[in-house]
RNA sequence: GCCGAAGUGGCGGAAUUGGUAGACGCGCUGGAUUCAAAAUCCAGUGGUAGCAAUACCGUGUGGGUUCGAUUCCCACCUUCGGUACCA
């Protein structure tokens, strides 16, 4: 009887589906374990061999935990809102829901083929109204919340309103907009409802603000940074400008410190933690204000502001943030970002033309341009001066594009002797570089080392080190009302609006005053309307502007026709939709109770499952999904909706599986295509060839290629040794590089168990590695040998050899799974089967536990063998075999050894060790005793030729 | 530039806390079986020298610590990933 994997795999996949083998219950006597793979975006291209890598690893772990007696939750779903389906809709007119549905069907077929232990009864799709109802619901909770810095958590907006009514906002310490005005309780009560609403919006955790976006006028849409290449749109190459638009924002900055602190409590990869830490970018320092000296710009001010301004109120202040307040006496100029709002106000008439030209030139340069060009130093003097808070000296104010408007305050106090960029700027424009460091030469470069700093030439700071001087300066600044200690974060609030169709609609309408109003929870979901076309409207509104029925009737709580809008009971709805990360920011919780239509999930469900125990996915989500999800989770925790502040205890990043692209080389001048060995110095153009046209020795199927690329059918192929050899290169696996390998064809040829084993065998899970099918015959051969081993199974007693092999394997496999070293355990299985085959082992006592060991990796064959051994229950619920160390040490003996007349100790040696081996071990030990500084060990454990451990 | 990961045979990769470097698989070589092939099985396979036993050299490079280093320390080189002037 041969190993018929097609029949076996088909049989067990049907069995698992029919018996709902992997359905998880929300209660159990067993301990819980939640294993989760990041859900995929169902793209039109289907799964390629890179996708399942993480799923297989997670599945192995989930199955292992089930064998270990856990109640395992292992769900799967789809992140089904997204751009590709929308773009397909724009091109073809097909509704994205249809495209998405088709793709999901294909994904499901492919996933089912691989034998995952998913509980499909819990599937979620982010684009399903029943699901996005709860995404909208979380948005509403955020809207109804503010961040109280005193309690350091999010609270209901009602508590804020009651404080306002009692004492105004003077004593409120909240994370809110910078321009929030101060008011008393009386003033608050006197405000109109609209004004109150607008003030509250400055406190809410989701709020409206004008944010700068990349606007492409030609496409009539906003583009992500990724979609812009060399300053023009990736699609079509149209110019892109920066434009302010009113957008929904998420006040993630309120959580900056807690997002940082939380990293210490979770077992996530260090590189990922590092990138979140850098992204949040905490820096400690001080803010300081510099007064702008009054001078000839009085005229300018009068003109620009159109008012008669007295000399006192006319003076402007520049606020800066610095991490080096100790160097404040080294300031010799200030630099503002060209976009800084003060630039227009303080520039003197003489400098005006030059400054305006520079500002304009900067605005034209794309952000990428500006960043790529680090070497060029540019800037312009504004003509204005600021007053040094301590020395009262005038300091020239410059503008320069090395200062970014979006970081800190958009202004820096330049200390050329202590910062290289300031130094370069000063050198370039021949500005003073005063030295304020003791015993440091700054003639060549700035001195940025704060550990070794002793301050000099700095009045009351002389002789102090960095720490002392910093504290003293902050004290003095605070006394003078010129600044204070401050912690600055690089993290910015997240833009939450997208001008797209295929996303969650906001549960928001706008009243007659244009103030956003929330649709009550009980009227959710607010479903996406039908539109005729998926592009922005002619007036530049988002695609939802095309909907004819997109207005809210506040009496009937229904979406009605836009034409009925009457500003009394029927209002326009928000036309933006939510971004891709909205739906993925709490899906892991929804799996716990996915069909609940009364609440986001029942308290019982979330109190049972708590959080994700193991989360596997790609590292590309480090500062996107994984940061936003932590933010939402912390918010849900604050508001008592989730019991845990971090949603995933442990996270593993699986590496990327890269493809091996193939190239043919076409001569630039003729219609000849040269084999790889013949290109030498010729001017050739490498052209991708589909990898399915290449055999294992890099030879091209020329006829196949000609059929595939009819435009090159006439080309002449120049061969070497009768063959056309392609060039190879490792690239990301992608449709456009024609290097995609689908799992389907491999399943067809070798079976899912082979594919699962092979993907694990390929290398360490977290490492990226090229796909190469050459070795798959090895693991396939292993499965065949495994199969054979069970053909003559009997009830004989196991030999000591048999037991040793088995327990060695149990130990190694258990360790490997716990350490996520799945690659080495595949090797362990192979060794085990080879040994048992050589031992002619046929006894059930060995082969039963072996089947359980293998079943996490190759579940189909394990089920079949399990049944063959007479079991009627699925192997999925069998217990993981107990490791018994006595089977391994059985053959070692302890020998008392003495030498040098006085050293006495025991050596634990294998029983079959030869005399020469023992002598070698004693010699080795003799050398080792030096290391022990003359102490006599109690016991030395030796394997032939090698000292394993010294005890005592 | 900064942050992170990593450099081991022809290839993918093993190697517990420092303890026989190259497990396991692929590939390759030879053999068995076969009319032949596939499949299967057996043996060999880091390099150099040698008929051989064996010797020497070998984990990116150069130093160091150690009885002993792929592993620890210092400096450098290379590759990949992330990030972008962060005041």
C-alpha cells in the first residue's frame, strides 16, 4: 500500500470540516490558548508560497497546544477593505464587494487545501457590515472620550463637561489641541451649543483638524507617501502638491508614553520594539521662548494685520524645543522652518523678496527631495533678531529647510559648537561659532558628546556638567517664565480619513452649523451606499459624494436621498471613509465572540480569552497595524471594554519568502537574446522570464517563452552549448516579477503535508529566505518512509534502542516547538524515522506517540496512521507524549576516576565507551582542571571525546 | 548617516550555558536493483597533500580573552531589512 497523499488529505480535510474538530468553545475546564495569524488582504493574485509560512508555524503551535491539553482558539478571517479592489472597480465598474467575495472564495479554497486547524465558524471580514458596525462603534467611543493626564487614562466626555460646568477648563490637564482657549464655568455656560461642541472637539480622542496631505489635482485624490515617486504620482506621473484638508484624526499622541512603557511588558521581537520606540521618538529637554526684538517690521505688521498695534503687544515670541538646554549660551542664531507662521510676520522689508523666494522654492520641493538632499546647505536671513533670554544679546533669525515644521515647534535655537547641522549652517553662512565647552577643540566639527560635557563661557553654568547645567537652566527659565522642562515626542496624531469608497463609512453627519454629530449606536451599522462611479466627484469630493442617497434623517434614523437635505431634520453625511487599519485594530478581540450583534463582544467571552497568547505576522506592520492596535487596545482597556492593556503577549515575525526571478538578456540594438554566459560587455536589457518556463538547471523553454511573450517571438536566441541559460536574482515574490510560486501546484504534486514540512524545513522562521523547490523531494521522501514504518505495525515490546530514539525525539521536538525552531525538528523527525527503520521497529508503543509528535507538522498523514492503529477519534485531541529521561541515560555509567595522586571525582561515561575514549576524556579533563582553579569537581559528564558538563 | 539582523561546504541550513564544526536535506560521485528508466536501497562527499593510515588548513577580515572560540570582547569589511535632516 503506497502513500496516497491526495486521497488521505482530501479525506481528512472533509472529516475536520464535517466534525468541526477545531471549533473552540468559550468555556472549558482546560486552560485557554489563543493562537493568531495576521489575517490576509484577499488580493486577486491568490496565495503564494510566502503567505502560508506564518500560518503553518502558527498552526503547528496551535495543534501542539491542543495536544498539551489547552482549549485553543485559532481563528482566521479577511482584512477585506482595501485599495486594489477599489482600483479594480474604477477600471471595470465591478463593485468592490463582488471582487472581494470572489477573491475570498479563492483564498478559502487554497487555505483549506493546506490543512489548517482554523475554527472557521468564527471567520470575520472587515468589509462585512455586521463586522464594521463594531469598527464604527469603537470610533463612537473614541469620539465620546477625552484623555485625562491627571488619571493618565481616557475618560468619558461627560466627566469633562461636568468639570467645565463647575470650574471651566483652567484646572483641566488634558491632551488636547494646542489652541484650546481658557474659560471659566460661567463663560462655558454662556457659550452657544455650537461653540461648546467645537471646544469639546478639541478634547475628543478622535477629532477634526486641518492636516496636510499629498493632493494630486489630476487624479483628484489624496496619495500616500508610497504612491508618490520622485515628486509625481506613481500612477500617471502627475504632479503632487501639499494641501490642507479637514480630516478626522486619532489622538494617539495621548498614549505616547504608555505605548512606550507597554513595550516592556510584552514578549515581542526586539527589532520590532526598537522600531516602535524610534517611531514614538521620545526626547527629553526643555522648551524655551525667545522674544523677537522690535525693529523696522512694525510697518509690516500694521500692513499684514490691518490693525494699529502698540509696541508692547507687537513683539512676537519664538518657542523652541531643545534636548540640550545646557548649551543655551552657545546660541548664535535661530532657524525657523520655512513654513513657520512667524516667518511672514518678522521678515524685514529688505529681506522680504529673498525670504519669499526661498519659502516658495522649499514648498515646491517634495518631502522626499528635501530629505534625500542632506548635503546641500541652504537658508536665508529674515532680517529680524531675537533676544537671548539670559545675555539679552540680539540673535539673528534665519530660515532653513533643515528645520522641519512638523517636528517640535518648527524652530530651533542653533548651537553651532554642539550640533553638527547648526555647525555646518554657521560655517556656510559665516555665522559666529562661540565655544562653550571646556577643553574641546571645535575648529573642525561640532562637539555633540553630552556625557563628557563641561560647560564654559556660560555665566552661571560654568564648570557644570550636562546634567547639572540642564537642571539649572530649566530652573532659571521657569523662574523667568521663559520656558520649562519638556518631553517631546516624534509621534504625531494619526490621520483617520481617506478619500476612498471601499472603507468603513464614518457614523457622522453634519448639522446646519457644520458641527459633526454622531449617529446613535443603536442605528449602526451605517452601510456603504451604492455609487455610480468610484472616482472622486468633479467638485473634488470623495467617491461617496457620488452617492445619491447619503443624507441622514434624524427623525427616522435612516439614510435618505441627498436631495431631501433640509437643514432641520435631514443632514449630509460624512463622505470620507476610514483607513485600512481601522478594521484590523480590534479584530483579534472580535474573534472571541464574532456573531454577537448586541455588543462588540460579551464580557464573558473577553474575560475568558483575555488576550492573544501568540501572534504571528510580518514585520512590515511594525509602525502601522501593530502600533494602532496597541493604541486602540489601551483605549478599550481605559474604558473598561477590554480586560488587558496589551492585546498580544507574544509576537513572532515570520521572515519573507523571496522569489528567484529569471532573466533573459535582449541586445539593445538588435533582435538577439543572449544566453547568460555570452553577455560579457554587450549592452543588454534584462527582461523577466516567468519562472515556470525555467527548468532546474536554469535552462529556458524557448518555445514556451515565445508563446508567453508573442512580442519577442521573432527574436533570435543565441545559445551556449546548445542551451539558453537564464540569469537569476533574488527578489521579493511578486506578480510583476513573474517569480510567484503558488502552493496549489506543490500540493498537487507532493501534497499539503510535504508543503507544510518543507516550508518549515527551509530555514529559521524569522529569517527571510529564497523559495526553491529543489529540496522538497527530501521531506516528501521522509513522509513516504514514515508511511512504510506503519505498514507492519504490531504489539511487540519496544527495545531500549527504540525507546531511546523516541524519547530523544520527544525532547527535541518539544524544545523546538517551544522555541519556534520548526526547521530543526523536521530534521529530528527524519533522523527518528531513519533510526526506527534501521531498528526494524514495528511496535505500537513507539509508533503511537510518534504519530502524535508528527501530527502538528503533517496532520493529514498523522490522522490516517492514527486511524490505521485503530483509533476512532481524531488525533488532534490526543495527548502529547511524556518525555522520560531515563531512556536516554540508561546506557551511561559512573566511573570513579583518580589521577595526579590526589584528584578524585566521578565521570559519567557511556557504557560502551572504549578504553582509549576514557583516557582521552581524562586528558581533556586534566586540562580543564586549570580552569577550575584547582578545585576538584564532583562529577564530570562525558560523551566520547567530549566533556559535556562539570558538576561541582 | 542612524537603528536592527546576519556573514559557516556546490546549495538551504545544524551546532544546549564556550567543549569532536558542517547534523538533516538538496545536489554530486560510485554501486545494487532494472531490458531500460522512474522509484527504492547501500556507500562516499569542507579544502590541500597522500595508495593509505594520517597530517595540515578551515565558520567574512585583523586582533584579544581562554586549556579550548562559529559562540565572548575590540576594530574593520560585506549583505539584507527598517528609518530618514528629530533640534
